C-alpha cells in the first residue's frame, strides 16, 4: 500500500467498554459532574437547577476514561461536560476522579436545521510533522434524524474515529484543527448510507476566522 498523505492518529481511543451508567455507578458520576457544575453559578446566575442527566458511551485515551454527559437546566440552558477517571485494574476500584462542565444557550430546539446535536472539548494535543499540532478532541452527541447506526469523525476525508450508537448516543476522540483541516461528524445507517453530517464549527465562526485572516 502507498504511504498515507496525512500522518495523524486514527482510532487512538479505546472503544466503549461499559454500557451507559446506571445504579450506584451513575450516582457516583453524577456527584462528580454536579459538583463541577456548581462553579458555573457565578458565571450565569440564571442557569437554574440541572434536570435529568443524559450519559454517553465511555471512551478511554492516554490511560483515562471519559464519560460525557448533558443536562437541561431550569433556566433553559444546557450543561455539557464529562467525568474523567483512572480505570480499575486487577480487581481494584476506579480512582482519580475529576469533572469538567460548561453551559450553552444553543439547544437543538432553537436550531431546527441541526441534524446532529454535538458537544466537544479539547482534552489534549498531538504533535505531528513539521511542528503541526492536532487538538485531540472529545466529541459526544445524538442524532436528530432516524435510523442512525454509526457516527464517524473525518479529517480531510479520512475517518479518524467512529462509534456505534448506544441508545441513540455516541462518543468519539479524534484529532482536530490539524494542518488547516477541521473535523466533520457524519452519521450512517446500518447499510452504510450517509444520513447526516455536521461540522464542529458553525458558519458564523468560519466567517469570523476568514475576516481575521483577511485583516
């Protein structure tokens, strides 16, 4: 086979190992997530109490497992974040828990043109050739169209991660913003037919970037 044009990490994260959280494990993750969310009240006093937490499939990268989540608040916002921990080994218990949470007023209901409801956060860096650096990005979400089976993350047309849907939810970890290329998330059905696609960047952000480059 010919050498690859783009030398980037592909499928760097382990696939999901557990089902969606439940029982005492879910309660533990919820405590971590809501504890981190308390710090947001100073930024947005009208945030409101979080509602039911929607968990997404786990992914493990660099020895840490990430379990993303979203939750609507009484103030009409959406919380999005993750709980990170060190997986259990040799019959032990998971440890070194931490959580990250943010909020947005951009919801699927307010954006009827969305096909996928996506969240993302950079969790690390990968140094590539000639000083180029990729932003290793945690991506989680759910489709707003029917019959989805698997989601993919593509960088310049190259699939760099994928995840089968678990109860209409997916999580990926993929390199982004590398050599001028940006991630696209695509949704396929069980027959590998594309159903939807979304960029991690909205049109307004792209226009602002172009204006800055022209200046």
